[in-house]
C-alpha cells in the first residue's frame, strides 16, 4: 500500500523526469527569459517617466489600445459565428471543415508583411474591392486608422476562432439537444445555453486576440503606414525610436512587455480551459 501511494503521488511522478532532460529544458528556459531580462536591465529608468508622458508615445499608446480593442470586438462579432460554423455546421463534412480551418489558420503562419501586401491588393486604391470603394463611395482605407484596425483584425481573429471552436467541441451537446426537444429555437439555444457554456473560450480568445493586435507590426506598417497620431502604433514607434533614440525604444518595449504580462495574468488557469477544450 505504501509503495503504491508513493508512486501515485505528484512528487513521485515529477521525480521520474530523466536528468538529461533538465539540461535542454534549462537552456530553452534561459533562451526565452534572458532576452527579457536584458531588456529590463538596459532600460534607462531615469527617463522612463519623460518618455511615457511624451506626446508621441501617448498618441501611439492610445492608438494601440483603441485599435486593439476595436480589432478584438470585430474578432468577437465575426469570429464567434465562424467558429460555430467550423464546429457544428460542417461537422458532417470533414474535407470542407479542414479546408475552412486551413483558411482560418493561414494568418497565424503567414508573414505579417505578406498579410499587409494582401490587404493592399484587396482594399488599396487599385485593389479588388478598394477600386470600387474609391470609385463609388470615395472611400480610401489604406494609411488611415481603420486600416490599422483591419490589419490587426486580420492577424488576431484566428486566435479567437480556434479558441471558440475548441470550446464548442468540448461543450456538452446534451443540454442543447434537451432544449431543442422542449421547443427552444436555435437562436435561443445559442444565446441562453451555448454562449454561457463557451464563455471561458470566448474570453480566452478575446484576450489572446487583443494581445496579438497590440503587438502587430508588419501588416500594419505595410497597409496602414506610419503617420503620428493616425497609424503609428506602439510597435512601430519602438522600431523607429530604435534607430534614433534607443533609450526611448527600450521604454516603449517595456511598456508592451508589461501589457503582455497583464494579458497573461488575465489569461490565468480559469480561462485556459477554453483553449484546451
């Protein structure tokens, strides 16, 4: 009895890790942590407050937060229905579902600059849709604040879609079936039963989408450009400052690091279940 209890304890299972694995694990951890330590160590803390209250950084931070929130909202509005389609509507047709999921996943692995070029070719002055927007309505999207939001939504929405799709697959279908047998409409079932069940997945996807949107650089600078107060976000400001004022770039980078840590704190264990379900 004692032997079995020892082998089944968490400590016993943890001690079963081969010692040789600790070496590459330690190297991997150092590889991930030491760059952040170097960043924090090199920040000129004496001018931190001066950089933070400067007009350029303030405008970039406000634009990043506002555009990130807008991109997250768009991801929720359009991503949740798309996740529903992936998880339920095409579950009978695996090839179609795999194709749709591939399209959703492409922005995750696509170089952001390529995504920006694709947006230019779609919504630019001579793009597939941009031509009609300019000719018929006089609307030009590139190099505007809406272009920032569109760029960030393009790269952030897949995080929410995949998170919500996983939550939908892990949800208990018996509750939905029971409500349907009682005469509830599909919209009522979705609103009253399904959404509460997948709320952790939606929250996790929204937090990840916001974090991804906040850190977007390549697609934004390609499609939206770099205009102070209009399209210059925090990542772009950090990149430009690195060439002329490295100290300011370090401060901006630390601000983004603090925001990222805050996102991780918000995405603690009670939300992670939405990603892994």
